[in-house]
């Protein structure tokens, strides 16, 4: 006899991944009753985020500055726009979202995450380096902040908050509940309907059964869909494949568990939601088959340093700037034109030891377990980190040989076709090696390697000293067959994914009412408007270094970005200097770099609690104009 469950709640959230958990935690804090439904068993709580590396986009962070990286809102936004290439009518909201997000990433984001207990590995990674002109695709500087504890470390504080709220009765979970429909009343979404799947004891990430044992319906004042992307649904990926990326590969690996099936998109559309940018997707080109798979077609992405030689299926070297880690989609578009699904890295043991990392929490046990001892043992004695060595030994895509001739022979054998000509591959490798000896090289990849090594983070752990690939001391030689690995490709809905009525009008959302009848959407709006970069009228402008005690010249660093938007400082802490009248306090402000004001305090500077706030009117977009709009009363430069 099938079970029929019918309940009511304030908010129902579809998906117990990171997005769902964050939404639930915030709602529970606001006193709402939340029900989270997920098709997977409880063991998979947290969804993809558990498997992720926890790489987080931050701009002008303390970690970057410690490594000598100068970043800013303007630079990050320029990079974002260069990569996004917004050119459609429906890009209005994505563009505004991008502006707000970059503003947040260069402002409160780091402090917000740190307040939740999230910490970062001190070396910032440099993903998607671009290699085009200033306004083209890519990150001009390293911005990939890996969470200490990787994906599980990101999840931890949110799981804790939601579990606490569960104990207090604000949150309830319905695992093995699959939503098949968003219910409508008078054009307004007012709940979800679906089926209950049988209990499952599969391990996290493994495919669970889809046997139906019952039905359910939940009515709510608001429905939030946080169902992840479409990466495990290759049919859907192919159906939406953009023409700019050529023909979709016949064979792809899955970078995400099977539950990332994209079903909720069609379900939301059926209820009138407006899904946009269905064809804007992101897949990695450096995928290898997992020798120890958890889900079907399980692929792992290599996070490569810049030195491996990249060849297409026929042994042609990829053109600049399609070097490892430079332009994923550009490389994908190039490779799909070859008619083959795979490409090759050729490298040395020295390169794999220094440059190969694998994406995913389980592939980085040192970072996931927060073990400095393991981190320090990463690349010792010319060996790659243990998970990379395991792939080299057991992975079907890895070939290790001493001689190039033997290597190419085995590459052909692995593909099952003699696509590679040994002489041709040798010519490519020798030509590249010849340029290594040349200080004024014209080889763009070697220039890029040298440029990468100017960044201390790369020099320390991510970019091998330039050497000849055929140098026997750097060997043995390694070839890696690379496939396309699908990722967390999702789509942005328009502003609120609010369904339309049949007439095309935007359907109403029932206002979410608090216990005393107050509308919580108003509060949310206040928070959103801040996130979108609207500058509040009153901003604290106090720096962390003002905590320094004792004599001498104390330095106060205060961040003022282009919007005068964020501050680094501990408002309300002891020993901060009220900066309302810095000139009177004898504070000299000098420009050390864009958007970075150094305040030098004389010994006599008054100390006190930083309760005062300094009014900063909105400046124009250029940081150097902060001087004109800053009412600190002192010339800044
Ligand atoms: C190996 C790996 C490495 C990654 N590395 C990074 C990184 O370094 N940095 C980064 O920013 N991102 C990274 N990501 C991506 C990031 O983890 C995801 O984008 C993010 O976790 C997605 O969270 P989500 O809550 O939106 O979706 P998900 O985690 O996919 O959660 C969605 C949930 O919805 C449920 N669901 C779906 N449909 C239904 C339905 N009809 N009924 C009920 N439940 C449903 C699913 O079961 C799932 O639990 C990585 C991902 C992977 C897999």
C-alpha cells in the first residue's frame, strides 16, 4: 500500500546540497519553518559540495596580498566580464549579479566565511589564466582560494547550523523524496508534489535506487529550488550543447554524481519558470577516468600547472593560449573540431611531481584532513602527491615510458588507432625543448611558464622549473589521455525564477509572513541590495592593524575599494582609532597601491572604541577618485 504524506510548512527547499543548506540556515535563523526534500539518502547530505575542492573566488584577500598579488574589484570585474562575454538581452540579471558578486568577493565575503569558521590554504591557486588581451577571458591574477578542509570544510558550518535548527524544530528533512511537480494555485507556486523512494543504504555519491514506495505533497508559502546542475545527464548536456563548442563529444566522463540530473529544470519550467542561458555550460577538458570510481563514468579533473605539452588526437600541438589551465572552453571548442574526443598531455616525472593536482576532496586527503604534516610531504623525492601517483600507477589513461618512441607506441595502442606518428611527435617535442635553452624564446607556452614562476605560489608548488621534456634526468616520460569531463553545469534563471501565468504575466509570490505578520522579503531585500553593491550611507572605516599597541609609528591599513564599499577592521573592538577626524588625530594617509590606503599613526593618536562611523558618499568608479568623494577631510594623495 503506497504511503501518502501531506504536510505544510513555511518554506520548502528542493535539494539538500550546499545551496539548499545555506538557504535553510538563513531561513531558520529568521524564524521560518523549513522543510528540505532530497531524492538521495541522508548519507549524501551536502550533495556535490562534499566532493568539491572547496576552491573559492575572493578578490584582494589577505592571502593574495601576503603572496604579493595585487587584485582589485575593477580588475576582477574586468576579468569576469571578459570571460562571461555577456551579449544577450537575458544577460541583464547575470550582469548585475556578476557586479554584485564581485563586489561581495572583494568585500565582505572573506569575513563572512571566516566568521563561520572557514579558513583557507595560504597559497592561492591560479585557475583559468586566459592568455588573451586585458579584456579577454581569464583571471589576471591568482584568485582560487582552496578551503582548508576542502568541500567538507565548506559544508561543515552550514550542516551544523541546519542540524541545530532541526533540533530546535525549525528544519525538517525528507530524504528519499523526489519532487516531480511544483504545485500551482491561481498561477502561484504553493508547494511540491512527488514520490517517496525506497530506503537506501548506498554510500555517499553512489547511485541509489529509484523504486517508488509512496507519494507526498508539501504546501508552503515559498518554494526554493536548489537542485544542482545537469552534469550527470549527458543526454541533456548534448541537447543543450552550444554551437560555439562544435559537436558534442560522443564519449564524456561525469565529474558529478548521478543525482545531478537536471530534472528540476523541466519541472520548474512546466510550472512557468523562465530558465535562461540553457546553452552556457562549462566542461573540463583535462578529465581522466577514476581508477577507483564512486559513480558511473566517474571522471576526475586534473588541475594542471602550465608546463605539460598539449597535443590533439593527431599529435598537433594546441595553439596559444590553449595551454594547460588557461582557457577551458577555448580548448574544448578547438578539440571538438578535431573530430576526436580525446587529447594528450606529454610531460615528465618532474612536471607531474610539481604540477599535477586532482580536483576533489577525496583526491586531496592532506587538505581535506587539514594535516600540515601531509601537506609538507606532498611532493617529496620527486614523487607526485600520493593520489596522483596512484592514478599514474592504476589509471588507464596514464602511460609511463623512458623513450619517446615507446611512449607514442603505447599511446596509439591505448586509442586503438595509429593516429600519432612518432617522428611528428618527436619534432614537436624537440622544437619545444630547443626553445627552453633560449632566454628570448618565441614559444608562448615557455613565456607563460616563466611568467607563472614570477608568482611565488606557482614557483613553490605549481610550476616546475623549465626543463627539456627529453631531459633524461627529468624523466621518465609520461603521457596522459584526456577526455571531456562534465561538471556542475547549471543555468541561471531570471531574477527569481518566478513562474509566469498562462498570459505571460509574472505570477505573484505569496508574501512570506513572519509570526507577527512582518514580511521577511523586505529584510531579504535589504540584504540583497547591499550585496548588489549599493553603498550604505554609513560605513565604518577602521583597520585591523590599529590593534597594535605600544609606541612607535603604528600603521592602520584600511581597505577602501572602488565603491568605498568594504572595510577590513574589527568594528567595536578595543583600541581602534575613531577616524572621523583623522587630520586632527594626526593621521597621514598615503596611497600604497590602488584601492589600498595606508594610514600612518603618530604615537599621539587617540585610542578608543571604534564606535564612530565615517560617512562616505558613493564615489565614481575609479579608485583614485576616492579622494574626491571621501569626506575624511584630508587629502589622500
Ligand atoms: C569534484 C568536484 C569538485 C568541485 N570543485 C569546486 C570548487 O573547487 N569550487 C567551486 O566553487 N565549486 C566546485 N564544485 C562545484 C560545487 O561543489 C557545486 O557547484 C555545488 O556544490 C552545487 O551545490 P548545489 O546545492 O547547487 O547542488 P547539489 O550539490 O547538486 O545539490 C542538489 C541536491 O538536489 C537534489 N535534487 C535534485 N533534483 C531533485 C528532485 N527532483 N527532488 C529532490 N531532490 C532533488 C539532489 O539529490 C542533490 O542532493 C565541484 C564539484 C565537484 C563534483
